[in-house]
């Protein structure tokens, strides 16, 4: 099987920091893979640069989300990255955090730990409020839209650039 067909069949991907969203391999990812020879194709490389740009926008939005959450949770000790993951997943897919005796958990991620249940309850209540915050929802929606756009770009433009060569 030639490298183009293998690339299109495998759809090499990677995960975005913190949110674990799967996206198509960017330039750097391909440079370190069996598909690096595809970077010799100028058409393909140009399309890949668009993908890199969209990925940078996602990173910017994730950083903004982290800043917003850091501000809103400044009075509490939380794991900011796990909190961002949790908020994103709850906004986009639904779900709830689990408040235990000494921690708040979502999926396998610990968001906060502590001995005082009242403090943990306050964090859980704030998470519940934040998931309805317009700015937070908008950031999460934008991240999801951009991630979906990356796959659309892969399926249309990257595929076309390779097939035309």
C-alpha cells in the first residue's frame, strides 16, 4: 500500500492538550511519523498549515478557558486542567461530578481534594453554575466547532490535495 492510501486509511491523529480531543495529525506530528514524506507535496503542506492554524486557535481557546476558570475558582484549591476537562465534557456531552467525602471527581479525574465537605460542596455548586455561564459555554462550543472543522478539513482538503498529486 502506498503512503498516500495508508495515510488516508489510517487518518493519523493526536490528542489536544488537557481536553483529550482527538484531531488529525498536524505538521509536527507528521514530521515525526512514517508519513513525513507527504510533507514534500506543496499542495498538501499548504493545506496542513491551515490545519496547524486551526489547532492554534483551539490552543488559544483552551488557554482562555483555563484563565476564566482560574479566576472563577481563585478561592478554591482545584486541579485546573482536570476542571477544564470536566467543564468542557459536561458542556458538550453532559454528565455530573461526583462529590465524595474528600474529593470531587469526574470520570477518572480528581478536580479537588479536601477534608471539609462544605468546601467541596461549594466547588461542586460553582461547577454547576459555571456550566451555564455564557462565556464558558461559548468557549467550549468554539473548541468543539474547531475540532470538528479540523476533521472536515482533513476529509475534504487534505484528501483532495493528496489525490490531485
